[in-house]
């Protein structure tokens, strides 16, 4: 088993198929800069790149290596909107500001497409998404989702069971909602491409340089094991892997484990019998299955959920079982890679943005939709540093409940999880 901040797992498919891996030095001694970014995932690198493009000197300190956290391990699904859906956001902020938030989330997708094109990042970007109904009753939920997305101008199509059966090689699902404007990609290659772009724009990246302490206030200082960074501003983007580095942030999110497997390459023809039009797919369960084909035609199948803070050793067997329940024909497909990672979730599944001491900005808790939200929240923090905080302030208005702290934290969540699992099973 490996714990949240451990590094003993087998390499993921993404690591094994990374375009190239540039090593960055360890931070030793003292450096001065305009902005110190903590964490080199989508959020931190997005902020760093945007800030450097605006003329700021930027230093990134990463505890492990670029993309080591959730950004280099995830399902690669480029989702629309927020994990919570729009209703709780409308209830908190009212319809006009909720619409602004939705447009901000949509910009997250546009950033990805723009950066891939501008920096020629080879990361197998594909558009098309299927939300599939895991239970007959879920078709009503998908109709509700369609109505909500339509209000926000998104193109969708409801598919009945027969039409879905023509597109997906399984009869497990009861229908689907197809979205043209969501998609999937190789997340680590995108992350590494962003790091290259950031370096080209003048950003300094230090790896194996965990921030151990952050002094906020007028002259913030970020301490690492062997060095320190004096900056005018700090951007904290450690998300589910931050631990207790910034105390007030710890109870605002919970790291939830999720797991993936990648099969051997299946060949174009067999792959197309599984997902005909190469969409990303996710089901409607609370503990959901999500899957897609990789660029080299492997099935990448994810799901599961753990609140215990450890990644189990038997991911291949567990996820293999889940995968063959959906695609029995894959029983003979070899599983080449199995890995896991931690998603930062908030109680209400709405992202958590804010400031500490006026000069430290943070964004975390994208609750399973950080591919787009991490990218855009990086930009919002860059805007806030540059004194254009209107959009950051809007998202920082989301109200959050902390998770329980202390010894009841994990048992309570395990109980909650058991309840949701039961609900998924009962239909
Ligand atoms: C298995 C899995 C599947 C997922 N699937 C999807 C999906 O399909 N679609 C989707 O939208 N989202 C998905 N997510 C969520 C998504 O990956 C995350 O929301 C997103 O990557 C968060 O990016 P981030 O940059 O905020 O955090 P991370 O990518 O986790 O980066 C944080 C970085 O900060 C570093 N760090 C932490 N503490 C410190 C410190 N003290 N000092 C220095 N560095 C530090 C970490 O080492 C890490 O590299 C998934 C997540 C997981 C784990």
C-alpha cells in the first residue's frame, strides 16, 4: 500500500507513455521572485504560465516531480461545469453569477485546446462525451442534466438504450446523454507540455522541493527542505496532496482515492467495437465508473473510491473485475498498468478558492473535475495576483462546510461511502 504522499506505486500508463521527462533541480539556498507557486499540477502550472506571460518572475516548488499528483494520474476526462451540478451554485450565488461561473468553467476547456495548439502538445485530445445511465431511473437524471446544460447553451443529445448499444460495446446501460463539447486526453503529456511552455516563458521549476512551511502576510516566505523562496505573492496548488502544509486548508477538502487500469493495446478494430466514436464515458453512479480509449487503443478504465488515504495493492484485480462487468469481452485482455491517485473533494463538490493573509492565493477541491477547473483556476489566481480579482473573487464567494477533523474524520466518511454504494446498488 502507499499513502497519500508516498511514491512506491508501480508506474502508471501515463508515466510509461510520457512524451519526455525533463528533470528539474532541487531548490537549494534562498531565491527571490515575484510569485512562488506551490505544486506543479494543472493548477500550479496554469497559474505559473499565465503569470510568466504577464511578465512576472515565477518560481514553482514541487514536492515530487511535475505532474506527480492527480494531474498526471487521472481519467483524462475533460468535463463540463462543476461536479455539484449548477443548482447548488445557482442557490448560492443567484442565476446571473452562476452563469458567470459556468462560463468560467467552459473557459477551462478553451484554455486546454488553445495551449495544446499554441505549444504543439502531443496529448491525444479528442472531443465527445457520454454520460451513461447505470440504472433505469437514471434516465430521468440525464434528462434533468440535459435541461440544465441546455439552459447554459450546451449542445447535447439524449440516446435511448438501442442507440447507445450501437455506440458502446455493452448492454449494461439504459441510455446516455451525449455531449459534443466535452472530451478526453493524455493528462500527463498535457501537464509536461505546460511545464515546457512555462520554462520557455521564464518560469523556474524545482522538483523534490516540498514546501514545509509558508509564512503569509506582507512578505511571504515559502520554506522547503533545503531552501526558501521570498516572494510578493504565493499561489498554493497542492490540492489533495498538500496535507497540513497550510493548516486552514486541511479540513476544507478530503483526499479520496480513485483507481485506473490500462489494458494492452487492443487494435483499432476491437477498440471501435467498445467505444465506436472514441468518446470519454462516465456512468451516473455516485461511486462511478469512467473509461475511454487511449491514443494507442488501450481501454483505460477507472473507478472505485477510498477514504482511507491509502492506495491498495490489488488495483488490477479490483478494477479488472469492474471493467469486465461492463465489457465481458475484455476478460482475455491483459492489464498492463494499474495505478491510483487522490482527488480533492469538498463537502458540496464545489471548488474551494480563497486567500490566506492577503498575499497567499489557493484553489483546491475540484471534486473530480479538475482537468478543466484546475486549468481555469490557475488563470483566475494569476488574474488575482495581477490585481484583476473580479473572477477569482466571484468563485471565492462559494460557501463551504469543513469536513470533520480529528479521529472521526475517516470513519464518518467510510460510513457515508457505504451508504452511497448501497444507493448505487439499489437503483
Ligand atoms: C485517479 C484520478 C482520476 C481522476 N479523473 C479525473 C477526470 O477524468 N477528469 C477530471 O476533470 N478530473 C479528474 N481527477 C481530478 C483531477 O485530476 C484533479 O482535480 C486535478 O488534477 C487537480 O490538479 P491540481 O494541480 O490542483 O493538483 P495535483 O495535480 O494533485 O497537483 C498538486 C501537486 O502539488 C504537489 N504538492 C503538494 N503539496 C506540496 C507541498 N507542500 N510543496 C510542494 N508541492 C506540493 C504535489 O506533489 C502535486 O504534484 C482525477 C483524479 C484522480 C486522482
